[in-house]
């Protein structure tokens, strides 16, 4: 029986709004998901842009604020019987955005590669996710839109759902959870 749903953020729980970014925003956003360690990201960004770290953090926060939106607004009411956790490869500003927006209150915990020292699909990331979720491994459903991350999670023993961005997230999760209802 599934008790916890671990959600990838970008591409799964959140989608990107269709909007134009400035050249600086495009440059920085292009590294989201590629450099997931704050220290390494800001070292790279300072070298590329010649801006100070506090200026860069402000730009990154601005990008996150305007670029991302919740994909399925019905998700929280439909999944209210489950413990939800995030599972993301992103900068720590993503967690700040979740907290500032009040969304983090809907999650049991936030698992972010920038803050836990490992990233998907590294097995260490999934071990941390399992520990932080405080749920038996067989009761966790890991949901991501990347087959590489799904394979990594499955190799660690997690139940998985490869999310198709053309579908409704809550419906796909509930359909998958139903498969494990009696197991």
C-alpha cells in the first residue's frame, strides 16, 4: 500500500510558464538542473556574469518566481490521504520559493539535491529521500518525468511512475496507487 508520494518538481509537480526570459535569465536558467550545488552554481555564475552572488541570488529568485507554476492545482485535495515529499535536483532557492509561497506546508519534507549533497539518479539521493520521508520503502511511490531518474529510483527499490507531461498528474498518481492498494 502506498503511503508516501515523492514528487519531482520541475516537469512533474511544476511546469514552466511560456514566457520570454532576458539573456541573463536564460543563461542562468539554462544551468538549473545541470549544476545543482549552490556553491558550484554561484561560482560558475559569478565567473560568467561578473555579478556579485547576492545580485545573482536575486535574479535566480526572480526567475523561479515568474517561471514556475503548479501543474495540477487539484493535486493536494486529491492526494490529501498521502504523505507528500519533494524530490528535486535544483538550487536551494527552489525550497525558499516553496516556503515563501506556502506550498511547502503541503509537503511532509523537502528533499533537494542542493541541500542533501546528492542528486538524482545517484543512489545516495534516494536513500536520503527514504530516510527523510520516514516511510517504509515499499510504501513510497516516486514520480518523475525523467526515465533516468525513474531507473535510479527503481534500482534502489522504490515503486515508480514515469510521468507523461501531457497527462493530469493527480489522475496518473491515483491510477498507479490503485495498483498497490492491496499489496
